[in-house]
C-alpha cells in the first residue's frame, strides 16, 4: 500500500492497528506517536504481555490469554511482531503498519537504543527489565528479512490483510507517516 494514498483508509477508518517489524525498526516510537494522534490505547507486547521483572518470560498460555483479552478491545494500537501470536491478533486488526527498514537501519536502531538505555528501563519494557544488547538479538535482526519476513507475508495474506498493510521502508517515511496522522485527527 502506498503510504500517502492509503493513509486515510489505514489510519482514520481503523480502530485496531498492529505496528510490526524487525527489532530496532522504531515500532514502539511510531505506535506511541500514532496512539496520541489517533486517540487509540497503546499496547506494548513486550511490556504488557511477554516480560516479567528480571527478563523472565511469562508462560506461553498466559501470554496468549492476555493477548486474547486485549484484542477484544474496540480501539487500540499494538506494537510488536510476535509471530507466534499472529493467530490471535491478525483476525482483530483492521490495519497493519509494517516497518520494513533495511537491516543496517534496524541494527543502528537497536544498538543506539541499547546504548541510550543501557542498564535502565525504557518505557516499552516492564520494571526490572533493564535494556541490554545480545549477540542473539543482533543475529535475529541480521536474519530477520530472510527468516521472519516470508512468515509475516504469509500470515498477512492468510488473514487478508496484505492490502491493508502500509509498508514503511525508512525512518524518514515513518516520521512523515506520524506527522500526517496528526493532521488526520477527527477526519472520517
């Protein structure tokens, strides 16, 4: 979907939006900006579902139960890719914003965020989960387009959301997208 031509349909008419993409792509930043611009409740998958203090992951059944309850809400924007919960989220989503930035941009985003918040909590994480960098995460980012992107495309196609997905390929485009959303408040 062309970001500008599909903007009104994607943002104004959608009450439930997923913001997905590779770690470090800016999902949380964009979702929070759009949440404010569009008056949608902001849900962070990392903070609200996945992590407990000390980087302990919740049990899968509990995560799924929490997500299933959250997606019953009428108006929300949720950031996080979480392929294993697409079956719960995609049927309720009316639009998807996929931050599909180049590998180097995501690596830069993750590393700069890691340095900025190192040892401290960032707002998208629960208390007791200080920012950290790991080779595992950097490898995941490096291989995201090869490993995760085909699965995302298949899931979007299966849930008939491919045509209501705005694909954003740069931070500059994401910023323009958020600015345009502010101009759409109250437009129907």
